[in-house]
C-alpha cells in the first residue's frame, strides 16, 4: 500500500484561534555560550560512530515541511519563515532557520539538513541518510492532530514502515534491517497536547485532572516507542516538554494582563516539570528492561536550557524573551506570520521567532545542551 501524499482533511479547523497555541520542541542544559554574533558551527562527532541515518517523528519542533503536502491551515512554507535558512527559502520549518534535528544530523555526519518524508522529489540516497515524518500541530493524544487536520503519530509510524519497504527495494531485507537498527531516532511532541487539547479545549479536562492527563500522554508515548522498537529502532532520543508558561502565545492567552504582565506563567511550566519527571522515569525503566538487547532509549531535557535562556537571557545575547520576532510577537503563528507581517530587524536578540517557536539561535543552544546525550546514544 502506497501511503505517500494520501493524508487529507475534510475541512479547515473551525478552531483557528487554537492554531495560535500550537507547538514547539526539543533538548538539555547548555554549558557553553557563544557570543550573540557567532554563527552556529557544528563539528561532526566521531565519523566511525554507527549511525546510518536520522529518522524523526513528532510535531512542528521537528517538522521540516511535511505539512506542505497535506490539507491543513497549519503551514509555514512562506516568508518570513526560512529567512535565515540556506538560500533564504521557506521550507515549511516553523523557524527563521534550522531546527535542532538539522544540527544533530550535521553533528553525527549523515547530512546537513533533514528533509520531509512527503517531499516527492527525494531520491533514494536522500531517503537513506534520513528524513522527518513529523507534522506540525501533532501530538501523542489521538485528539490533538484532528484539531488542525495534521498527521498523527500512528500514521507517521506507518510512513516509516513504507520507508522501510522503499529502502528494502534498494538494499535487500538484511541490509535494510541493519540500516534501520543503526539509525538515530528522535521523537519530539507533547506541547500541543497540553497547551491546546487540555488547557484550551474543555473535552479532556472533563475526563482527566492534569495528573491523569500526564499519565494518559505517557501511555500513548510508550506505545509509540514500543512501535518504533518493533520496527527495528535501537537508538532513540525522546524530548520532554518545554517551560510552556514562557511561550509568548501562552502568556498572551492566559495572563491576567497580556500587555503589562508578560512574565512566565508558572502553573503551565509546573505541568511540564511534572510530566518530564514522569517521562524520564518511564524511559529509564524501558532502557533498563531493554539495554541487554542493545537498545538505547534516552530522555532529552529541553526544559532546562530553554528556561535558562529566558531567565538568564543576557548570558546568551538575547534581549527579547516574552514576544516573538514576527508581528507583535503576541499571537502571530502560521498564516498570521506571513509576508505582510512586521519582522524584527535583529532576530538574534529574540528567543522566539513567532509566538510559539524558537529562533534558529535558540535551537542551536538547545542542540548544544543535548550534544552529550547524542554522544551517549551514537557512540
């Protein structure tokens, strides 16, 4: 069964405002800080490390353009997105430049940037070195991707099965399986589940208290990781939640005075901390149970470096931490951040590019913070 480009929706989401609370992204605590004017420099790790490819799943924090090929309003294949990407091209990344997985791919030496799996122009060599199956707006909760009609995690896993069949046609079954086992897998999702599906919509709150919803998301995440393992994944990095109360759109939507009081809202960030604690514990248990079979399943802490960048922004060369670079910085996201939008003159001063998503510079510091975890997985 060919799954390419078959995902579609029956209509545009009626909850368009909820696009303004969509998602965000992945990794641990930075120990080195380049100056504000430094260009990101990626030095590859040991070229002998057994990484055949990078394969990515999740949401907008790691989607490089799959949403370009489906019927959804939640896209970013237009300026000012991509203004600092190679060739100044808006690729579908919700960022002014590269994503953390692009930096990771370059570091492990498989490719400079991770393309979207649904891009019909990809040749077999491009596929073999790695792709992302992620879809902006997605999440672990089955309800989340239905809000903006994006690609859910089970479909992303099915695309991976199709990917394996295409690789097998090139390499044969035995070499394909070895290729899959030696790949690095990155999974980044969850913020949409909490910011949109739980806090912005009443449906899940009628069923779950927040602690119960955290367990519900962990359950679906574990099922997804188990599915990856059954398909041959061995080296898996799973990102936790960011400090959600510091996202500009969350401040705008839930602050008592969104203009005068733009401090982080701790009750949202506290949920992220609690969830991350549970996730880290569950991943450790999975790792302990499977390590003798050659599995490496690691937690990636994105909360700590992002929180540090917001609260100690001067150390990183940032000046603006509570608004995005695009438009007012309060609500602009996706189609509201468009070619007619005002864009800040110096994006390197901003932690966030739109009202949810970090700038390339922020993502680079996130990559630096998780670099040691990548080393542990691939070496």
